[in-house]
C-alpha cells in the first residue's frame, strides 16, 4: 500500500509540474475588477478569437481586448451593485452569445474543454456577456440624469478652450527592417529630424506636409487636427500639449515619427457640434467614475501578468476564428 501511495504521489507531482508550464501561467489573475477575477487565459482566449475579426496579430489585439474587458467588467460590477435588473431578453442575449462561441468551437463539450485547458471557462463568458448587457443599462441610467441638463454655450466654450488642441504634422514612416535607402536618401528618424530643422528655419510647413507626410489624413485635414484627450495616439497628444501655438516638436509613435507644428484653435462656432458631443461623452465618463467610487468598485490590473501573455501559451484552438467577433 505504501508503495502504491508513493507512486501515486510521484504521478501527482509530475502532473502538477506539467501544469506549471504555459497552462500554469494562464491561470494567473491578470485583472481584479470588483468581485470579478480575469485570468491570463481569459484574455488570451478572447484575443485569439478576435484576431481574424480585427485582421491583426496577437500582440496588437491584446491591449485592445484588455481595455475592452476592463471597461465592460467595470460596468458589469456597477450594474450589479446598483441592483439594475436585466430583462429576460437581455439575459438570453448573453446565453445566445455563449452558445455561438460554443457552436463555432466544435460544440459545447469541445469548447468547454478548450476553455478549461486554457484556464478559462463558460462561466467567464457568461459573466463577460452579462456585463456587456449591464453596460448598456448603466449608460442609459446615466443619460437619464442629464436628460434636462443641456450644456450652455458658455460651458461648451470653456470646455473647448481648456480641453482642445490643434496641430499639423508630417508623418514619416519607420523604414522596413533591412530596407536600405538609396544613395543620399534619408528616411525614418533621420529624415524627420531634418524636416524639423527645415521647419524651424522658416520653410513653409504646409509645403513640407504636402511633399513628405505619409499620413493619408493630412490631405483631408489641411488646417490640422483638432482634438481633445484620448482622440490621438498618446505620444502625439503629449507632445502637442508641451508646445505652444507656433512651436515645433517631434515625437515617435507606433505609426512613425511626427514632426509637429501646434497651431491656434479654429473658431469655437465652427466646432460647436463636435464639442457638444465630446462634452456630453466626458460628462458621462465623469459620472461613471463617480459612481464607481460611490459603490466602491475596486480595480487592480496586474500588468506583469498581462505583458507575459503570449499566443503560443494556448492549446490548439477548435474555434473558427473568422466566424467570431467579440462584439460584446
């Protein structure tokens, strides 16, 4: 009996050590939002499912999925805390979404096994899709609070002056890896720095934009981009904020190198409709954050766990990724 027990213990230890590989990493908690715990496997599964839909690679899609999940579960936890009731139709919508994933994953049993093998579960999908239903209800509830509280022109003008920026830029793409420039040709960072100096020395910036910018949006925005927080890539936004109207600067983003000229804001009247829509969104976001604090919804993000999530951690997927989309 002792020998049998010893052999069983050795076998159990071997299985435990095996589980400490990729699957063990997938079991790590990546996000804690209220009472919801999201594993690395949950994130990996949904990232993989959304890759074909978004037409991009795992590492590009992953941060988008993380951001979506955090937002949706914050709404879900808040909806539950506020004791908002879902209709039968809304509850069934979450069930149907889960069923769609299972069907495309080779059936309920096959997909359940796939989720379990990758530290996720049908319960997670239920919670995710239910949280999405709560998101709509919470947004409707917040909208009701502001139903008869339209912003005045003075409020909108103050918001525009304080929160909006305008800038023109020349986008210089990063050279492809291994690509050799023609003799005497400058590209990438070297070209961007040269264009910055030329602009500072008085060359016509609009002419430089027309000749060199690789941003397809430059042509349709000849007066530059007018934007508020979160509407442009972060490095570009931060650099513009550092500059005063009339000043030049340079920054690097995933798109390439941006040679920037900050310009004066156009007249408020020309942007009033856009500003009104943005003001309404920001006011809603602010109220949402207030409610999260009021109901004590805590959020903890384990970025080291998220950074370590890789596509090759997943077992072979039975899912037809091109049939799925995470439109939750």
